[in-house]
C-alpha cells in the first residue's frame, strides 16, 4: 500500500529518470564498422591480387613490391572509413536513445538565456 505522499515522489523520479541520459553501448557501432572494413578490404584485395600476379614476371624488385604499397594504402583507407563509420553510427545511436535529454538541454539553454536578459 502506497501512501499519498509516496506517489508524487515516484512520479518525480520517473520523470527525472526519463530526462537523464541513458548509457549507449558501443558494440552496435563496432559491429557495423567491422563489416564495413571487411567489405572494403575484400573489395580492394581483388585488384591487389591481380597486381601481384602481373608483377611476378617483372625483373625490377621495386616494381615487384608495388602491390605491398597498394595493400598498405587500401588497409589504411579501410581503417579510416571504418573509424568514421563507427563514430557516425555511435552518434546516431546516442541521439536516438537520448533524444529527450538533448531536447531538454536545448530548452534549458534557451531558458537560461531568457533569465540572464
């Protein structure tokens, strides 16, 4: 049995809990970014394999190792795009889950500016 004085306290804490930010796990963004990195590396490895097979017949040792440079550049690009993807997906997850919290921050800023004026 709840007394009449307990209900307003529960209602206040329920509203306060809805206004506060909620923890968002980074695992969803890590999974998506790892899929993106894997897809980029696989799709860029096809030209690298072709370049490696073509360079086996070349006598110049620097030209034969050109595929290693292309592999390094493609992995670097894949990791950069993966990091950007992870950051974007995590931000969108945070905004989706904590939408009310960010809206409250905007209104609180507007309210405080009005009080200062």
